[in-house]
C-alpha cells in the first residue's frame, strides 16, 4: 500500500509543480506589459524583418557571393587557433616534435 501511496503523492506533487510553472511563465522579470496584452502586430514585428531588409540580405548573401574579408579573417583565425591548441596538447617536449621527425617506425 505504501508504494501506491508514494506513487500517488509523487504524481500529485508533479502535477502541482507543473501548474505552478505554467502560471509562472506569464510573470517573467522585466516584462513591462501584463501577460496577454501584447498585440499581434508587436509579436510579428519582433519575429519578422522588413521585406526590403530581407531582400537586401538575400541579394548580398546569395549562393555565389564571396565571403566578406571579415568573415574570411575570422574563419582563418579560428582554424589557426584550433591548430595551435592541437599542437599544444600533443607537444611532447621535443622541438620539432618527435612524431614528425621519426625516421624509423
């Protein structure tokens, strides 16, 4: 009987917790408007961008457009950092490292 009571009590407490969490989402910190008073236009304004901005973005970043110099530099820097981290991790105390200068196997 205690197993059944424990199961019933845990299900009931989980249900109460879920109900409290669902009601708590409307009272988030920093919201200036009460819950439910945000208009439909405001929510779509936040999600979607202007049509002209979207077309400019797609025109600039089409499939064949080259990457900007900043994007190329950032990608090169990340790959350089990854190579440097790999070399530091696998460094065996010898310079140049022993693995690259083995003349025998």
